[in-house]
C-alpha cells in the first residue's frame, strides 16, 4: 500500500508550515515549485494552506499587472465558452490551452480561475498531478524515455538516470537554458527495440547508458564562445 501524502503539519522544515505573512510574491512561486519537487504534485492534504497563499498571490498580481493581455483573455474565454457545461471541463480546457501555448502560463491559470469560478489551488493541483501538463515553456528539444515493461526490464531506469545526469533535470522538468525537456511514457510501441528513447520525435532503440550523451549532444546547441 502506498503511503498517504504528508499533512502540512508533518512536512517539517518546509515553507508550507510557515506563517502566510512571511511570504512575498516571489517566495510563493518558490513554494509551489518546492512543493511539486518534494511530492510530485501538490498533495490535497496541504492544498488548503497552499490555496490561501495562492489567493493572496492572485490578488497581488491582479493589482500589479492590471488588465490581462487581451489575446490571452480572449483565448481563455473561447475555451471556457466551448467547454463550460461539459463534465470534466477543467482538464479539457487545460489541454486546449497547452496545445495552443505549449504549456500552461501562470496568467492563463489565473484567468481560468476567474472565468470558471475554480480556486487557483485546484488548477495547480490538476496541472501538477498530471505530468502531461507543463507550467513552464517547453524546451527546444523533447527527450522522452520509454518506461514500458520491455524497456523497464532492459534497463530503462538506468537510461533515465543517465538522461537526468546529462541534462541536469528530472522528468517533467525543462532545463534552465530552455534547450531540453525530459519526460517518460508508458510505452512508445517499439518493444522490439527496447530500451528506447525518443528525441524530437526520432526513436533511438537498444540504447545503452553510454549512448545517451552522444544522442543528446547531437541536438544540443553549443554554448556561446567566451569573449576574449
């Protein structure tokens, strides 16, 4: 049986347990990122505390930013108008937004919260629970490690570990230079080529850990030359 996610009182030493008054806007964004990294998503047991912080952040952003970009607002309103009365409309709208933008921009999440009357905390719970959704702009190159049964039995875990080492990120994350995004999938349908990874739509089969660096470096953009 899987252990239940920790309650906020059990997450000692993390920002979730600190008084709301201690947080400024930048710290709140850091809280969301740290919570997601620690738990893989925002656990429901601590979402009430996170929700309070998010609502404070939301009001501050509305005051500071003023009007939302008219194009973004129009896009969100169109998606909401299409799916408002459908069951499971939040996920449908999030899919449509990500297909349009490549990720879920924070300002879009805030506008969606207002249009649907859904707490921003709920939107972040959904987008962090389902790894398909991205809260950051995607990288220029997408690296996907197959974690299906055949690939898993032939060392997909080691391949994934080497991808993490080469890219400096975990699955579901984008590198700081926006060059790479790393993900895993259940199966890519190439079991006869296991273990396999896909880079920018190209499948590489029977991959060994020693192959990973070469595969990634083949598409990696060279670092700018240092000024003399």
